[in-house]
C-alpha cells in the first residue's frame, strides 16, 4: 500500500487496487487508523478509514444503515443530535450498548412530536446517556426537597403532599399516567412532571437534583423553551453539588436497574381494610399518600359525573374508612374532574 501519513492530522491511502481514500483526525476511528499504519495492515486501515462501515457496525445491531450522508435506524432517519452522539461515542470509546438502548427506548414513544421536540432539549450541555439508555437532566427543588410548583394529578408512584407538592428525595420514582401530561407544545407551563437543563434548574430552587428519565416517557418540550420538558415518569438519582460535571455524552455513575413496577391497567384507590387491634390500614402498593388516593378517586367520579362521596362541608373531617387527607384530596379531584 502507498500512504501519505501526517501524525495527528491526516492520511491518504492508495490501495493495492488503486482506490484513493482520505481521512483526518476528526474520523472517529483515528486511533485504529494509527494502529493499522504502524502494523502496515492495509485491510485494517481500509476498514478504519471507512466512516460508513464504522457507523453501520455501531453497537453490532445491524439496525443502523448509512445512505449517502444520512443515518437510519431500523429504516427511520435519525436527527442530527442522534448522529452527533453516535460519533461522540465512537470517538470517546463509550459503551455503545447504552446508545442503542437509548434509541430503542426513543422508538417506544408513540408521540412523534414529543420525539422530535426531545432533540432540541438534548442540545443543552451536560445531559449524558446512562448504561440503561436513559438521560440525565436536572430539577430545582426547595430546601425540603419538595417541588416548587404544586399540582393535583394522581401518582402511580411517588409521594404528593396535601398541598400538591411532590417529594424529590434520592431514590424516589415519581410516576403518573401519560394522560395527565400536557402534550401541547404551545403551553409553556402545562401539567406533567417537569425536568430542566442544569442552568434552568438552578434558577428554580436552592437544591438541584439529578433526574433520570427515559425517552419513551417524554410528553413534550414547550415551544420557545428548549431548556425544560414534560414527562410522566422520572427517578431521582442524585443531588448536584457546586462544580459537579456529569459529562455530555455518557455517564455510568448514575445507572439504575431497569426493573420498575408495572402500572395497573387502571389507577384505582387501594381497598381499605379493617385490622384487628388497629384502626385502619391500607394496601399501599405504590406508596401513594392518602391525599393523592382521594384526589384520584374524586377526579374519576367528577369526570364521570358520578354521585359525590363528599361535599365541601366534609373538608377536614375523617370518616370510618377515610382519613381527612383522603377527603380533602377527593374534593380537589372532584372539582378538577368536572
């Protein structure tokens, strides 16, 4: 083989069948190119210099294809941010399986507008992908780890206080049905679980939590604000300290197990059982507060225009099978449902 090689800059190869190939240091396989030159291995050098072959072999999935200057995954064209991250993975040597997991999760999202809007959000820096294919974002909270804004949507998992705030301590999985997430991009502050960029989260509260979310759980990024998005599920995996840097491409420090409890087909209020020797206990399968249970029941009755179980005069009262928190939540939910 005949080569012109300038270390740390560029290479031109004239192959044994007189094909001419060129590459420069921006090639994600530059380290392999240098190794092939030192080994005088023409076939290895040809393989390393071919960006098309390199990209199509990414993750060994056989699902990636290069057509001209476009990259496709399972026949669907990838947007610029995905391609940028694939090249960043190749350059940095990050484990490619995590990026493949991210793509798989993204294609599980049934809302094409949500998927499209996700790219503008990921253009923010310091939002790496974890081993699980999830993304790390940020959430500003109060000193007591409660959310700054309040709401009334019932939770499948997590703790919503009586005032409507949500607890965001490390390890909490906060989860609501996607039907409660506002997927209208024209609403800048609609219902749903909000996650922001690092700079955005710092402006919302004295504490900034590291939040892990999956692309399939994205509802929408509001128009005109690419630093915040709405999801229906996230996990609190850490608290950001001053000067912490998570990276921009990959971060394995915050990866968590993929297994989480599956939601019921329909959110129901857990049955209340009488316990001998005690007042009452509930089968708290999803660790939902009594207020949230009541809110869910009230919302369901209100939406169906069913007969009310409680009225405003019952506010603050407890009953044989229902706590005052349940009653107060029910009143709010019933009003929201109507």
